C-alpha cells in the first residue's frame, strides 16, 4: 500500500488528499509518503473486520492472550525499530519514546492478556427479589463487534494503538484511524500483530484525514476517540446519528498545587519534568502551577534554573536531548499564541518564550510568572513546553483556582503531609489526582483513567476500561420452577393478591426508621 521514500525533500502540506507525506518534525524532512484510506473505503474495511471478528471471539480469552503475549515479546524484541519510527514521526526524545510508549505498550499487552478474563468473565449474582428466588442470574460481557479507534499524534503507540489492545482482548475486531501526522507507528504495530499470529482482518489500520475518521464512526459498533475537546464533540454528534457508544479522552489543563511544606527540590524537579516531558504534548502534563506564598520565590528560582539547563533539539539516540520537537504544525502556533497573549497582558517570561530557529519545529522550554486566569495560557490547553506559575495565599485559593476550568483530566498536590495532600486531592475536580507525584497513575493500568467535565467521557484502564468494549447481557435461567403458575401471573384472585400485599409489608415494612 505504501511507498517508502526515506529522506525525500517535499514541501509540507503540498501533498494531495489521497496521500500523506509524513514529516520528521525535528528536521522538517518528509520521511515517507503513504496512501490514504478514502472515506468510501471504510465500510468495506469494517465489513472485513466484522467477518474476521467471529473467529477471533471464538478463540476465547486463552487463545487471544497467546497472541497478545507474543505481541508483547515482539515489541520487546523490536523496540529499537519501533522507537526509531516513533522518534522520526513525532520528533520526541528517545526517552519519551522508550518510557511513555514502549514501556506502556509492553505492559499493556501483558496486563490485558492477564486481566481480560477477570474483568469480563461471566458474573453470577444473587438478587434480593423473592420473584427470582432459585433462579440462576448471570451478567455476561459480550464484545461489541467492531471497534473504531481514532487516535491523536502525541503518543502514536500509547494513545492510538494502545486502545486497540483491550478492545482486541475483549474479542472485538478493530479498525484504527491514526492521526494523519503520525500514521507510521500504527502501521508498524500492525505488522507486529500479524507476525504475532493475529488473524487477518482482526486489526486494520486506516491512515487518513479527519473525514476518514468521520466515516469510521458511521460503520463501527463503538468508538474510542482521543484528541481535542472540539473534535471530541464532533465525534459524539456524529455517533449520535447511529446511537453508537463513544468513549472520549480529551484535553486537559492539569494543575499542580505546591504547598508551603512541600519538598521543594522534588516538587521543582517534578514541575519541570511533567511540564516538559514529551515537549508538553501530553494530555496529563502539568499545564499550570499554584504555589503557596512562603515558598513561591524559592520554587520559581529553582524551576527557572532547571528549565534553562534543558537541552533541546533533534534527538540522536539515548541521552542526547531533554526536550524534543513539536509534533503537529498547528500546535506551534497555539503555543506561541498563548505565550504572546500572556506577555501582552503583563506576564513575565523567565525562560524561553520563543520558537526555536531552524528547519525543525521547536518551542523553547518556557517559564512564565505574573500570569492569571484571564489569560489563554491558564485557561486553554497549551500542549507545549510551557510552565505558567501563579502565587496563591493558601491551599483553599489553590483548590479554587485548580477547579476554575472547564477541564478535569488530572492534577497533583505536593506536601510533606500526605494526609493533608489526600484531603486536598479529594476536593479537586479531576479524573485522577496524585499526591507528591504526577502522571504516574497512567502507568497503573489497574486504575481508571478518564476525564471529568470537558475532558472526556468514559475511562481507559481498570475494569471499566475493557467493559466499555462490550455489551452487557443479563441472563436469567430457571432450571427448576417450583410451581406451574407463579403467584403474580394472570387469573388474578383476591386471596393471592392479598398474599402479595402482605409480602410488601413483610419484606420492606419492618425495621426501625429514624
Ligand atoms: P484532533 O482532536 O483534531 O484529532 C484527533 C484525531 O481525530 C485525529 O486522528 C484526527 O485526524 C481525527 N479527526 C479530526 N476530525 C475528525 C472528525 N470530524 N471525525 C473523526 N475524527 C476526526 O487533534 P488536533 O491535532 O487538532 O489537536 C488539537 C488539540 O487537541 C491540541 O492542541 C491539543 O490541545 C489537543 N490534543 C489532545 C490530545 C490528548 O491526548 N487528549 C491529543 C492530541 C491533541 P487528523 O489528524 O487527520 O486531523
């Protein structure tokens, strides 16, 4: 399908809509040109997936787990090639690709292979109602059929391909539409899945633009979308036409609260790392910091010094740079707009504050103070290597500001008093809150990860993160019926109705009430 043209210079954006020229954002070079799946071809792909799904489901948990475990081994063995692809199409550092993509992927294969049966096996339940006494009651999870995964460009393995793993483990076929900016990792993972014994048609990749994603929504039985809140709304609107369920993991504006009794060195290292990691292009990166007055100057000083020391540029293997490129062309403009607008409104830039010169797409690691909530940099997702820091009077003001947002993806609280930290964490309106850490909750696949408010709908990870790829079926099986005609059946007689009435009093009318 795809022709490989390493290093061919091309004019970005000049390509026709029937192909994608994949660029290395760190160099501006086109590394490969691939064919687009046009929207008209999507129905055919989904039909193929539907045909392949039956046998895949019939393999059962053990058969599917064998393929997933082989894929885990494949990824371990081919990690260098996959890292090279991720780094080339995103411009991220070697470490960002290793830690947040490969390590996530290998752990996810093992986690879902092991836990899919635990989360999806038939559940026997008992009911309180006397009408069902003696019956067998079962909750059954049946795969939805074909799942459409629509992914973003910031984590082509973790956030695009990663969602295919639980969907497949549950017994579904999947059609993946990766971002037009980063389709190569998904294509490589598809090869890895084939090499690991995944039957043809069970996973297909449909590289394309937004319209290919939109067409996919019309055909599949469930949509897993990761991306912007704006596009997430469009996805949900489109899915409403066919009443197709959606799970949406959208943008965030994650706050970090640093209390006066925090370990300043650890908190400042974390503020730098979790805002600059992946050049800030992480849905759960630290996007804004609130620091209590007594330690504010010291904290800002440490953070600024550390950010100025970061090395940025084209990654050349392990340890070569700390901060990589900005993956999507449009993102560079958003980051710059947030910084410029804040500066014009009175913010002070203590480090960075500019696009970096050269052929690649880079934005200097940036620290800003003198910011407030009237600025885009504090309100909208910047998704770049920027860290705006605000001084607050106390923890209450910090929580109020942390919650003053339309987003609610993740947050963190920093204090040596872990109990106080946990109490504050419970007051923050976000799907995940860490105390004296940030982002690490994402690696605990046992924990649900999902946004509140405008940050999303549904979760990935945990039991709910795989049950969403299934339909629940309630089964009631009566093996032995004690009577030929039950008490509630027609042919009503006053005597039996009186027994039913007495039952109401007997079952629900006794006991003391306050
Ligand atoms: P989008 O949300 O637009 O894109 C995400 C995916 O949806 C891509 O595969 C995209 O395809 C596809 N898509 C676009 N339009 C439609 C549609 N109408 N129906 C179905 N699928 C569609 O991300 P952007 O690149 O525009 O990023 C914008 C902002 O989103 C960023 O500035 C950032 O704030 C946020 N973002 C958040 C992410 C997260 O992890 N939560 C990840 C990425 C971005 P295509 O790429 O071809 O347009």
